[in-house]
């Protein structure tokens, strides 16, 4: 193949190399230029050039490394410089918005949770911008150079164009140009991702699936969905596609779902559906502990852990329904690890064995025997999912190049 000499192609190579070098320094630093050259498989001259630009932009800094036992001159190592760079991570969910300022090491500077009404006279886009403006005014004194904005939310999202086609809970949202509007308003790049995909990335970068090549992460919350990491990469990254297990039919005679079908997993296993079912079944079991306090996820899980038969049965059937779909996914992806992110994890001692049993009985034994079912490290609250988007944009070089160019 003839080498492509177009400038665009060269920029792409520069971006990829810079991202790879930054990643190595971030993950291994302090690290010497010689080691970087070997690990990144780039010529020493290329490393020198990339590192010089990063030093000038204050994205990395030099430090001395004294080899243990060595009496010679200490070697020069490189580390990332993160405190002078901030980004805004934002999470929108049912009725609330989280806003957080973090530095480039993902360390939290300040985080707030505010109400975001499901319906309002003003459109959602305008309300989000107002919240961001007010957040920056409140925390002006803490703000260093703003690099970017990362947003995670549920819905049907075009991550390339930053357009939110539809959202659950916020029914007036149609083709909301969130990315473009915010980029124009703030002058920094805006990264938008579906909350479950971004959370899956966060667990892989900083959390419970770090270092694992093949992972299935299932989220059972207001909505039900999954993220898949296959050979170290997020499946469907950079597109609007999701692993839509929530809209897989588990009961052909079940309730109608907002997607248009009947008996989807989400109509059976989402937090709202489970509480609704518990409410109905309570009337058939007057001796259940569930009668003693208002019915919530917490009270349901507590009762299950304490051995209440009805509560245990309800949690077990969540596990069985999710496990049945997971068993099929195990045969497709052969993961090392399955992560469950859910408020029902409060009853993990009942939920996880129900899921594991199902997988063991319904998927290939050679695949299922080594799989561990574990909790996610982060919850579906807060802004670690947004932190993953910024880290990813640094590692793939796209954000890094913008920062290098000043
Ligand atoms: Zn559905």
C-alpha cells in the first residue's frame, strides 16, 4: 500500500502517538524517555519531540528517579502534571443533575447535586446551560484552566454530533443539540456518552474491571442495560448503539414497554417495575417484613438480607431474569468478569448467586466456570463516568492535541 502523505493522515499519527505516550506516562510515571521509547515502540527522537511539547504545555513534568542500589547520577523521569487543568463532568439522570469540577488526574475539586425538574416551562437545553453558568460563577475561585466538558446521560444519543435524539424521563427532549450548543457557549470540546457506556469505561479505567480484557457490565436501575468490553475496547464506542439487553423480551405476555414491544427485561427488572411488583405481592403475604415500613429499594433489600421469604423471592427473580439474558451474552463474549451495577446490590448475597446459578446452568460450562460476578466499584451517582470520557480523550490524543496547541 502506498503511504498516505496527506496532512490529515500525519496529524492523525501525531495525535495517536502523543496519546499513547501520555497514557504511558500517566499509568507508569515517573518513567524515563528510554523506557517510553521502548514501551511506545517509537524512535528516541520522536519521544524527545513529543515530550518537549508536553513539557512546554505543562502537561508533563520532570522528576529524578534514583534506581534502588544505584550510586550514579539519578535518571530523569516524567510524570503527568494535572492540577492546573480542570474539566467539568456532568451527569443528568431522573430529576437531578450532578456537576463536578475535576483536575486531569480525575481528582475531585468540587461536586454538587441539584434538582432538574422532569417538566418545566423552559426547555431542558436552556436549563442545563443556566445550571453550568451558575456553577462556574459559584466556584470561580477554584477554577483552573478549563479543558473540556464531559456529559453522561440516559437516552438515544449520537455521540459524534452530540445530539440527544430522545431521553427517558424528559419527554420534551427531541433532537437536542447539546454538544454543539455547549461547545459554542464555552469554547471547549464537549464529550457526550450514554451513561451506561461511560460507566463501563470508568470501571475499566479506574474501577472494578481494570486490567480485564473482556467484561460484561450490567446496570439494573431506573433503566436496564449493559456495557461490553471486548479485547480491551468498549463495544459500540463512538456510535449511538448500546447493548440493549433491557429491551430483550423475557415475557411474551408481559407489560407493554415504551420501546413498543411487550415484556422487555426493563419492564420486569427496573427499579420501578420491581417495586411495583413487590407492592402487588405484599398483599398476598401479610406476614412479610415489607409491611413494616415504606417500600423502597433499601427496605426491600434489607428484608431480603434478613431472610424475609417474599423479599428474597423478588430479588431472586430479578437475578434469574437478568441471568437468563447474561447466559446468552456469556456464550457470545466469553468474559472473564461480570460486573453488576445496581441499587439492588444492597442484597448482593441473594442477587449474585441467583445470577451465577443461571449463567452456570444456561451457558457453555467451559465459558461459565471461571467467571466471577462482582459489584461495580462506582455507583450510578456522581460523575466518575464523565471522568472516563476525558481520560479516554487524553489517551486517544484528541483532547491532548488541543491542549498542546494551546
Ligand atoms: Zn422495551
